[in-house]
């Protein structure tokens, strides 16, 4: 499992957001430029609760910059990428989103995305 922050849409708002976040603490986002914005790693823990805590902590630390980005037209997504290995050997897997995570995402106008990969991209 791997969670990334994606900042897309308005390129100026996305760039300003990355700069503002890194101004708080240098190197926080080693964002890689994409055609449609930026992406940066949040966590690669195997424990879903670590992902929830990491997303909430990131939002808490950068709430103003993230909310400003969405107000300026950028799209903020926290994309949880689930690999086949993450669920191997389980009859089912579920990922509960606590109300606190919904509140944090809603407060900055961000969304949570779950991307499921049927094959393990790391092996290619």
C-alpha cells in the first residue's frame, strides 16, 4: 500500500502550494512534476491506520496551504494505491475511513481515492 498526494488542475496554484509546504519545512515534498501537476509520497506503510494518521497529520501541518490551493482551483487528492500483494492471502480486505479523516479532507476540499492494481507494479 502506498499513499501519494496529488495536486492537479491550476498549475500556478499547484506550484505555489508545493513551494509553501516546502517553506514550512524544506524537503517535505519532493514532488515530481507531472503533466497535470505534482505528486508526492505520503507513506508506504503496510498498515492502513498508519495511512490515516499520515494523511491527517499532513493536512494538519499544511491546512492553510492546501485549502488555499483548492480555493485557487487546484485539485487535492490523497491516492491510496493498493497492490495485489497488499491483499494476498485474505478472503477480503476493508479500509475504514474514520469521521476525523472525512472532516479533515472536507475542510480543505480534498478527496480520498483508492486505486487498485490487480498486478504488482513493483515487479515490472
